[in-house]
C-alpha cells in the first residue's frame, strides 16, 4: 500500500489528485442540497425536481461527444479548468436562487443546463488526462488513488451537506459547492502537461474526428456491449438516486439526513472498493466488472420493500464496493486498449451511451412515483439493473477479454 501511495509524490499526479478530490467534494454537496432545496420550494412536487434534474442531464448527454473532440484537440488540463469554472458559477447561482427564493423554472433550467455542459466537458478530459500523467504500468494504481480521493471527498461532502440542509437549508450547501469547484479549477490551473500530439493536421472537421472515434468504439464488442448495458442501468439509477430515493426518504425515513446516510454508505463502500481495486489483477477484468454490477440493485430493492434504514445503508455500501471496483477495472482496461490520441473521444462515446437514457429515467420517475408510489418504482429499478447485467454477461467479448 505504501508503494501505491508513492505515486502521490509525483507533483503532476498530486495536483490532479487534489483538484479532482476538491471538485468531487463540491459535487457531493449538490445531490442532497438540490433535491431537498427544490422539494422545499412552495408548490414544488416530484415532477418539479424531475424537470430540473433532466435540464442538467439532457445537455450533458447532447454535448458529450463535442466534449470528447475538444479534449482530444486541446490540452486536457485547460478543458478541465474550464469545466470546473463553469460548475462553480452554476452551483453558486443555484444556491443564491434558493436563498433569495427567486426560482422561476426557466432560470433553474438554464443554470442546470450550464452545469450539465460542464460535466460533458469534464468527463472525457478526465478520462484522457490520466495516461498523460501516470506511467502505463501504474494506471490501475492511479485510477484507484483518484477513486480513493473522490470517494473520501464524497463521504465528507454528503455528511456535511446533510447537516447543512437540515440546519440552514439547501441554498448554502449549493453556494459551498460552487466555492469547492472554484478551488478545484485553481488547482488544475497549476498543472502543466508535456506537449503531446493530439489529432493529425489533416483532420479538419469535428465530424471526421467523431467518425474516427466511432470506429475505435464500435470495433470492440466488450466496450459497446457494456455501454449498452449501462444505458439502461443508468436510467434506473438516475430515477432511483435523483427522484425516487429522496422522495421516499422525505415521506417515510425522516428526510435529508436519512437519504444522506444512504449516499454516505455508498461512498464508504467505494472507499473500501479502492483497497480491493489496488490489489485485484483479474485475468478477465470486464467479465468480473460486469458481474459486479448485479449487487448494485440491493439498496433499491431494500428501499422499495420498506426494509429498515440500516439495511438500506448496508446495501448501499455493497453497491459502492461493486461500482468502484468496476470503475477502476473499466477505466484501466480502456486506457490500455484504446490509443491515447483517441481516448477522450472514445470515452465520450462511452459516456454518451451510458447516460443517454438517464434523462428519461429522471423525467418518468416523478409521474411513476405519483401513479404507483416510490416503493414499487424502486423495486422496478432493482429488477432493471439485474436483468440488463445478466444480458451483458452473455456477450463473448465481455467474457473473453483478457488483461496483458
């Protein structure tokens, strides 16, 4: 473990680690603060929350491919700086709106959309910058350490945001979130990368760049099958995490502190998953990672059937361990298998495919909760997660890909 932590002595990795950790600390304030801040507005319903979250998710999906092209053309540290700065402005603005009670729906939608565009820029740049900073033989360790920082920040942020929401409301939590993103932008601004070749000069159009990225993406069965799985899995998760879970917590579990405990349990599990991911060297990493997506249905099932809060938190811990190990195996495999010059574009196809049905989950969650209740809807989400995971495991590419 001490040898693994030695990577933090590298200045460039330490800056990337610090910037990412602080940014995640900021983003972890948002789910609880935004959900309960919106639900506390006069006349707000589950559908109101669905609309605001969808306003963030739709631009995130729409601009994801453009974000991949930008991150393969420009220095990825500068793209990350711009994304963090946009997030800082968006969350600070949302916080001020909630504090002043000036919350017209068009304004909420516009600011949420800016936040979504920032994520679309950040995601491909982050996926591509890791091989720019970390030696090839230490990629899995680098991914795991970044996960450790992010998950530790997520636990701290969720605990603090739950307390802040309970004491003084969601507006202040969102203002703090904006300040954290600003700090992350400041740290990433100090990071300097060695000049690297990105795209060949003869490639002039965005469409040509996207076609090349698509060829890399579609040529690997393991890649597009798991992305197709996640397009459905994320739809269910967005509905459960964004709307159904907070709604059920508000109705029967005591509100924001209970939902913060569930999210904190997931984050604690992800910290434990880092320890496993650092040591794990599976021969078939994508098969194992896909298998680990099945237990992620546990907290939704337990919430849906009315299990005690402590069992839901335990299920969230198991979900966190599973998702973290999957994430490290997935990122490391992509970074090893895909050429560096097209990694951000392929990552943008990964993100686009994984997230494209997320807005649908957010939009239908509110009406479904009204029609059948949040409990049965959460059980349905759990069933969707399991079925799409089992379907992905039937793919020869998923089962057969081996690590070097």
